[in-house]
C-alpha cells in the first residue's frame, strides 16, 4: 500500500469514460465558461464542480457572498459525483461500533444522525427547488451472505437502538428478514443469503442534481469556468491566494478545495493522506423475468470482505428498470490494490468488468433474471475516482499550517459522498461565514480538518468487513 499511496496525484485525465448520467451531457452547463479568460480577482474561488463544490458555492451565495468563482478541470460535474451510482444510502450500522469505540458514543451518534439527515436534506432540497433528478425516497436492503456480517449487524443495530432511543423512526430504524423472507420479498433467488436488513435510503441522478444546483448558482451571480484546470495555488505577499489556471490567474481572499481524490495535486501535504481510489460501475438492462413494476427498493450485496451496491432506475425515469451496480473491488487481484493511487478514469479493470457483468443473474438467480435483453445485458460501463482518508472520515475546514489562512477544504468522502457532502458543505459555509459555534453543535469533530489527522498512515478502506462485536459491551 505504501507504494500505491506514494504515486503522485495527477489532474483529472482527458477523455475519461462517459458515465451513464453524462450521456448526453447537459447542453447549458457542461462546457460553460463565463468569459474567455478568468477574472483577475474574486472573493472566493471554489475548485471543483461536484456536489461539494456546487453546494458550498450555493451556501456562500445564500450567505451574501457576491463574488464566487468556480473552476472545473473538465466538464461540469465530471468527477466522482457525475460518475457515482446515485445511492443516498448511509448503512450507519456498519460503522457505528467502530466509531463509538474510537471516538466515543456521542460522536458515533452524531455521525449516524448527520448521515441520515443528509439524505433527508438532499431529497428535500431537490423537491423544494424543483430539481428534476429522478429522485426516489424509500427503503433499501442489504442482502447479507456472510454469517459474521449478519451477526455483527444484529449487535450493531441493537446497540444503536439502545443508545439512540429517540431515533427509532429515523437513523436507528432497521428491520431484519430471514433467508426465506429475503428471497421472497426482494427477488434474490440466486446465491442463498443468510438474511437481509432494510432501512430508509433513496437514489437520484447526482449529475442532474448538481447541474440543477449549478444553474441556481449561476442565476445568483456565480461565475463558472469549465475545462479550466487549476494548476497551482500559492499565497502571495499581499495575503491573497493566487490560482494559476489554463486561462490566466486569479487572486482571491478564500480558496475552497472541493477536489476529493485529486486534492494532493494542488496541496502536497495531502499526498498519501487523501488517496485516490478508482471505482467501477455498470448499467444493466433488466432481464426478461424482472418485475415489470420494478424491484421497489435499492440494494447492497454484502459478503465477508466487501459488497456491491445496486440501484434500479425508478419508474418514470429514462431507461426505467435499468440496474446500476458498482463495486467488485475485492474481486480484483490483491483486493484491488492496483486501484489505489489510480487516477485513470479513461479505462476499466477487465477483471472487475467480468465480475460486475455476472452479478445480476448470480444474485437474482438465472430463472428470476431470465434471458438478457436483446441488445445485451450491459448498457454502459465506466470508472471514476474517489478519495479515501487514513481514518475513514472526510476533511472539512480550514487547512492548517503557517500562511494557510483562507485555504479551505471539503474532500475525501470514502465513496460515501451522497450521505456526507451536502451537510459537510453546510458546515464549511458556516465555518467560513462566522457560524462556527452553531456548526459545533451538530458537526462531528472527527470530520474537521486538523494537523494531527495528516500524520495518520494510510492502510486502505475502512468499515468494509464486520466490526468487532465485543466493542458493543463497552458502549
């Protein structure tokens, strides 16, 4: 792993794979530029146009910031947000015991509540502002194939119920189903699971959501330069930040790095601290025997050392009934080691391709899946670059160090951004605009940027295997 984390982080690559959501790209925003050259000055420059950058920019504009500039290296929302599966799913029970043991029960509860509230907020925001993003709000299910994962899930859920009694209709609401109930209720008639656990979640097109937010920002005065990579960020003797781009340079009081897995390219102290990890996703046309009314829930398939996630496209959406399924990292050689430190989203891992292609018929069973669609099972396949931290938490706040005042970050969301980014953006905006005390009440301290966190060695993804159930006796 040490060799992988030492690979210098690059800018986003040219000519990446095209995700399901970006085909076709939004004609108004994808290649938008406010002028031929960037302005000489700005109040705040946000680097990155994914869900973090878009929501931070919106928050600053709502707080009265009049001079917000956004830079994007490629097309708008062409990074991890525009390439994810669109799952607004927390699965907080899988990390709760580890979080409580490492951080204390109060902090673990705060994280679980943030994840749940983030889902509610994103769904409410899209409805309030009329963003058409194929939103689904409802239940999800984890189909569990490993006995240890099943046992630990029960312990974790019981611990959450005991320590979060006021959240039994929210962040601590879970329901268990045995193997027979699982096969009948969720159509999983392939490999026999141990059981399943269902809870609140949802899905949406994150690309459409962010494009909607970006259009709102542009109407509120934000200036946007797509296909304009930030090449360097340095502090001048005048106390302002200078951002070098392919279309000139800008000076600004504040710079926000909403750059996720690419952060170390601009801020070297994150090399080996925020580690890029390439993920892979497929879009499957539904099998002939799949329910015409849809599957009704979103899914994860959980085994001993990993999982896949699956989002059926909701009724009324383009290609309704298609199944978006991603993961498969642990099925690659050495547990997918070669995908760490990898910023090449122009290509795919053929071993993961083969594995993901087979997943739907294997999990649902050949009969329940039926014949493949006449045009083929796979409609689309693509890759994207996530950002992972050493302790498994995002970095949100002011970047520490002498002369770093005015340099901010909201990045490294562990492939979990759809349940972390929105409220992390809200927290960062609060920190930047004098609302620090209010943010402290609800935002986890573990997510805040600190010098100490930069010194933690990176050892890989966290919270993929079952937690130590003995931890529950100490909570």
